[in-house]
């Protein structure tokens, strides 16, 4: 029955699965748990943020009783890990990793080709009924992956939900990678509308992203769910800088520290941050940049060109370091480049809130970030290009540590009441649970799927 997959399944697990298959015929009338298949190119030990969030989301949905199957690639961006087990079991969760193309991973064309290869492997994966589950959750990593949801629905009548991390081709157009009237853009937009219409739901990360999707495809307005990202307040907790080994190691304990942590990509406004650093070059303020991305080298070169000595650049840190790096700051930054509001939604905001640090957001006037910071009373927002106002805010907080601490505490309270893993997982469950197979299905195929969706606790 398992064919080519059987060789990867441990013998003791395989025997349990076969036992389940034999006993399932006597329990067909019982309410079965939802079997959710998630397809995403990145998953830990990759450090890509999307993979980290899928791991945390899957863990929470599993705790709510769902059986989870994740199909992903081998690590492409991990630190020292070049390979991970092709098959892993965790309670009610199964993770299957396929080989990953790693050609030119730091170039746009290379990433596009690698993503295409992953899509092809995912399509072959879905040919097996046992891997489809009751519902497919399709991410936009890579951007054209939702096409598989459409094909699975047409060919096998499988319900699917699109989880939109970023909007394409909007991102490519706004970054001037492709002209807005190019035939590829028109084709991609048409395909997106078809995908979204056939989907059971579309999950977006912000209200402005919802507005963009609804403007492109008004027919799906009522099935767009806005579900924010999150952070775990039990893992990321406020730590005093004097007690923080990361702050001491990098000589930050006695300096007012402004942190930018995460991807320094084309979608993020780094210029406004550098303008503020230039304004504050004679102030006792330390800027710290942690991460990588297309703009990292530009940022380093610009700092050298300006002769700034108040900027420190560090590489991506191990995940275990995040609670310490985030709390080594006195103020953390979030930025979105002009034109990209509603196209991306920075996930770094939620970790900052959990760390109990105030936030400065660089964004457009209609950004959802402004509403969040206003509701949470945990920071301030600044227009793109207004480095001077950002610098004034930094001076203001540096001169009033009690106010900075008050904002940080307010932000953590806001996260605890709105954006914890448990709260967000419940919102996902409200979208996914009603979609359990209500479709008509060939009886033989229904029995095969129910009996062969492999779960570790079988």
C-alpha cells in the first residue's frame, strides 16, 4: 500500500499503521479527527521565518486534535545542517522532506528555479491519495505553489485553503522586477483569481493584504480571513539587559540599543534607518542589524561611506538565541518599503512585543502597523524617508527609560491578549474545521484516504 514510501517508515511504526488499517473498518462510524496536509518549501531546521511559523502552527493545531502531515523540502538555508530526516513523527504529526534544489539560492532566478522544482515534487506527492488528507493548506512558499491546490481540487475534489504570506506578482511589480503590464503579470493575476475562487478560504496576515486581495477578486471578499502572525510569550520573555548574556557579549548592556532583526530584503526600508543612524552618530545610541538579505551588503557599504561608528552588523543567530537578542535592545524596528503595504506583513513585530520592547515602525500612512501600535500603545510609526523624526523619537526614549519600559510592557500585554500561539491557532481552527470533507467522493477513494493517512499515534 505504501509503495515507495514504505522504505522510509520505521518497522514498528509501519506495523502500528497496518494495525490501524485493519481496525478502521470497525470504527467507520466514529467521528474522525481532521487530517490536515500542509505544503511549504521551508521548514526547520531552515531558519526561514515562514517555516518557523508553520512548525509552531502545526504544533498548536495538533494539540487541538488535528492530524497533521507536512510536506516540505530539505534544508536550504539552515546554519550547519545540510540534511534532515526524510521522515519524522511527532505524536499526531508527520513530516516528510523531499530533496531540494539549491542552485543559486541567493539569486532571484535561482530561488525561482528551486521553488519550481519543489512544486513539481509536491505535485507528484499529491498523486497519492494517502497524502492529501481532508484539507490542503497551501502556502505561498514558493509563490506559485497555490496552483497545486487548484489542480488537486480539479482532479481529486480536495478542498484547499491558501495561506498568503506575500502577494505575487504584486511584490515583483512594486520592486520593478517586472512591468505591471507585462503578459506574465496579467496571466498571474488571472490565475490567482481562479485559484482564490476555487479555494475554500484565503488566509492573509493583515487588513491591508485583505484589501488588496479583495480589490483584485471581489468575489471572494467574504471568504478572506485575516489571521495575524504570533509569538510565544512563554519562550520570549523580557530580560533585563544587565542579566542578558547576548547584550554583555556585544557590549550593549550600557548603551541605548536600537535593533533591526530579520531579513534585510528589497521589501524592507533600510534607508530611513540609516538616515536616523546618521542623525544620531554623535549620540550614545547603538544600532544593531541582525540578519541577511539583498540589502545587507548595501547597508554595510553605506555605513562605511558615511563613516558611522554606531552600527553593528551580526549574522542570523540560532533560534535559541532569539529570546536574548530581542531583549538586548531598548527599541526595535519594523519597516516596509514604499508601495509594498499589503504585499508583505513583517512577522518580526510579534517577537518584539513578546520581548517587552517598544516598536518603531517605518511604513506608509495607511499601514495596518499604525493601527496595531496605536491599539497596543507600544510604539510609534514614521513615514518612509523621515529619518529625522525617527531619530527624534529614539532620543526621546533614550532620555526617558521609564516611558520605554512602559511601552514595552504595554506591547507584551497586547500580544498576550491577541497574538499568542493558542489564540491564533484557534482562529485557524475556526477556518479549517468546517471544511472537513463535505465533498462527494468515490467510496473506494474515501476508504483508502481514511485508512492510509499516516499518523504517528496510530
